[in-house]
C-alpha cells in the first residue's frame, strides 16, 4: 500500500483562530526526504499560536517561529551559529521557563512549544488506527512508524541496512531486553553468560549482574584498557558468552567515556564472543551519537528520546544486525510478534520472520508517541540547524566550562572554596569529547562544615532554581568519588539511610551530591543565576567585598570560548578517585588558613551546634552485633569455663534458629551414641586387668554421684540422667 500524501507532508498550521487545517500538497514520489530539505521546507511553516496569543509582538507574528537559524542559507553549518542566539527564540519556544531556571536536563530536557502544537495539530487533523489492523487508518499508521524508524536511525548516522531499531519504553527497558534475550540464548546453546560493567554505570546496568552468575565491575578506565589489551584476560572464557556494558557519559559527573572500546573489543577478543552494550541515555542528550562506522559501533545501544527532545516519553534499542542473532532466541512472545500459535491440545508457535523488531516489539506500539518523535526531530533541526546535535554539543560545552570555572571561583572570606567539585582528572570542561555539561558538587560552609545536598536543592527550589540532588542512581560513582567502602555503606543502610529517604551526612561525609546539568535551551543567564544564588546564600563575604567571584565569572562569560586542547587541573578540583584517599577527609577536621582571627566565622560551639560525630570504624560496627561473643573468646584461655559457656550459647542460638534437627543430624547423633556404648562395653570388659585410675578432683560440671533413683539399665532413664546432668552443668555456670 502506498503511503498517503498527507502523511508525508510536513504539518502546516493556519493563521486562522479556528482549528488548523492541513494545506494540500502533491504526493511526493519518494518517502525519504533529506534533513536539508526538511530544514529548508520548515522555514515557511507558521504557527497559529502567534495569531491567537495577544501577548505576541507584531514582529513575532510576522516571522512566526522562524529564528535566526531558520533564516540562514541552506548551506549553513552549526559552526556559523553562536550560542547566544538561543536566547532569541527561547522565550517563544520555551515559555514554561519564564521566571524559572531549569538545571536538571540530565533528568529530562524540555520540549519546544512548536513541537506540542504541531503534534496536536497532526492528531486533530489525521485519523490513525492500530498498526496491527488492516484498515486504511491502521495501514497509514504502520507505514509512518516504519518511516520514522528509518529516519531515527539516520538521525544517529546509522545505516538501516546495517542497524535495526526496536522501540521500547525507555533506556532501562532496552537494557532489560538485552539481558533477557542473552539468558534465553545462553540456555538454548548451553553457554554461560559473563557480564562486565564500568564503575560509572547507571543502576540499570548494575542490575544486569543479578541475572548472571559471573560478573565483574571495572573500577577504572585503565583497568578496562588493560583488559582489552590482554585480549580479555579476566573476562569470559572459552565456550562462554560475554557482555560488556558501560555508559557513554556518566550521569553523575558528566565525564564521557571512550567510544573506541566497542570496536577494540570486537577486534581483540577471540577466545570468547564478547558483545558490547552502550548506555547512551546521558550522552545522546547533548552530543551527536555517530553510528556510521559499523566496525567500531556498539552491538547494542540503549537510549531515551525524552532526554534528547523532552517529548515523547519513548526509548529505543539500536541493534547492529551482525549481532542480532543473540537476541533472536528470546522465548517470550507477545501480540504481533508471531505468525501462528497453537494453544489447545498442543503447544507450538511460529515467530515472525524478517526484521528483528518484528519479533521484539510486543503488543501495540505507542504509535502516537512515535509520531511525536517525528515532529521532535523536525523541530530540533529547525531550531538548532541541520546538524542539531553538533551545535548543541558546542553550545553546552561552553556553558559547562563557564559553570565549572564560576563554581571554582566561589570562595569564602577566609579563602576556602565554597564547592567541592567531583571531577575526573582526564575530564576537561569545554572539550565535548571528554566532558559533558554536567557538574556534581557539594557546598561547604566557611567553617568547614558540609551543607546537606537536599538543603541546597530545597533552598534553590524556593528561588525557582531547579537542580537535582542525591545519589543519582550511580552507586559506583558515589562510592568512588565520596570515598564510601562497602562495609560503611552497609552500616549506613543499617543506620536508616535510604536512597529515597536519605541521611544527608553520615560519619562526617555526604551520602550524595548536588548535580547541575545543562541542555540545548540553557543560556549563560541560567549559569549566572545559579552562581548568584550560591553566593547570596552560602558565601561568608567580608564587608565591602560582595559578589567578587560572580563578577569575575560574568566577565569570563563574555570571552569564554570552547576549548579543545588540554587544560590544567584547577586547584579547587579535588583529586580523582585514583589519587583520592579511600576515606573522604572531612572539612571540619582541617584547619582553614586565617579562620582563627577571621571576623564573622564562629566555631561550632558558639553557634550552638552539636559537635561532629566520631569517625566511623567498620570493626566497631561488626562488634556491635554480638559484643558478648568477642569478649568471651578473649577470656577463653583465662577461664576454662568460658569455652563451655560459649558453646552452650551457640547451642541455644542454633536451637532457636532450627528447633527440629534434620534427618541427617538425627542419624549422626545415633551413630555417636552407638559408638560411645561400644567404647563403654570395651572399657567394662578390660576393667579387671586395668590399673587403678588416679584420683581425679571433682569437677563442677560433672557430679561425683549419679542422681538418685536413676537405673543404668533403662535407656529412658539414661536419657533423663543426661538431661539432668546438662541442666546441672548450666546451673554450675550460673546461667
């Protein structure tokens, strides 16, 4: 069935105040339209909101949603555009930001106004049915989904002949689909799965390890490099199936990891087949993801589109077709993924043939959301140029450098830095190949005490500044940058700390960070607003020296340029995990220069604050579980009766845990009793020829005389005697 013309045309809205009416256009001969053609064509589109809104100026009504970018010649490139030009259309395209400063683009970026209007106009004007049906509206929806699938692959530079795209709910759903298929493939081929992941991995990548028996966490880039150079030593063995997963960008610090690992693993590993899974959810939000080279591209890529466009809430799993056979053995099947099923009197089914997505997309796709994805790519190209992600990467890199430099300049009156920034040594702000526009930090007072990260978020929220705080679903990054050991994390959990209900500072250290992440529609004004907030609320300035750091940062904002070369580390940047001590040194334990005679800085006792809690020692926490046990073991050699007391307590604990002994335990007990009886008979037979025993002093545990009224012949009486003797031993020990 041919694709109707009204599906292929771009949506045009009328200037009439009534519902928009689609303009008629001839049917094109080819569905594939280049991005440059879409960019040129969209310049003539107008939005009805300019005519409806009485707040719009005449100039806005004249130009509609056209900006400096849409008025550029068709041969323009992102290098010809200036990041300051984002301010020209920000108020028009993102009216939800009026009076607000949004700095959590790592969670989700914001959707453009024209995206929502064009999408709603599309749904109001056209009739779409379920793609699984055969009616004309359903066929139109099915054809359009396939066209958007191909366009999305080309958005990431992927050749549809070499890659396939499976629509999923989000990046986490894509990751789960990969490991579910791996498990089924391993079961079908009798091949165990080995899993490796990087320390900067998101929680969703870490959770994959629970589905495998063999897994390894790489603690640094150097460890991964050595593993690859050795040909996979310490990884999957022969006749095993390997999967290595890592994020393209840390969602905590914004550091971007090498994308060359995927191709090197494919080229160097010959002992066992090892596939690569790239979590591109954070990377693809502000950087171009280029999959044009199939030799170096990952086998599987997981991403979420709401992090790139703000809307729709849908994700994708991009699969390299040379590796899709690993996912083809999935046992579960849903509606639309099979051609025939027998459910009565037999169990048999036939999966769909052809493209992989036909077998993995269970049930009805969110086709309306997929239509919104088509409009999102169109609006992105119209606002940010024919190569939008390249321009966004350049734009956010400059803002990220401005933010980092501004935070490092913020200092208290005694010279101590306001922020402790968590950053890797190799990361260079301003170089988009190494660092994204994300900064993780904690605020420190002038007296060295730490400010709770949730307190900073709440204070910013009161001023309409929106950041994110907490552990950010990055357990490896938090442990390495904040210096938390596994025993300390267990102790923190036992003390009541939870990710959803955190204790902000435990044992003198923070349990999370404040994260600021910038996006395509961020501006230098957003950075200045945040710096002003931090200085006004937390900096202890001397009289007559306000806003010195912010004024210097504003001067840098006028001259900042994107840097691509190496940049020396800032003295305010803390050491990387490789050079950082295992335990984070609290600022309260350090003597700040000039803090004794600095006016306005008062000690904790003068402020009425509680003194800092003593440093946590893991050995103490272990001793808290059973303190009596360790004490009795130490006194065992000094008092022989202590050993018996410990045994009795251990027997009591064992009986409380499992009051009914097992069959094997009862059999073993009877064997011991029979052995003792035999030994007793042998001793009785040789008693006549034996020497008289030496006198033995009476023991408090063994009574010298048998209990009265107990017959030695009766087995029941013997058992009663043994019980009575045990009770007497317990009473002798004073228990």
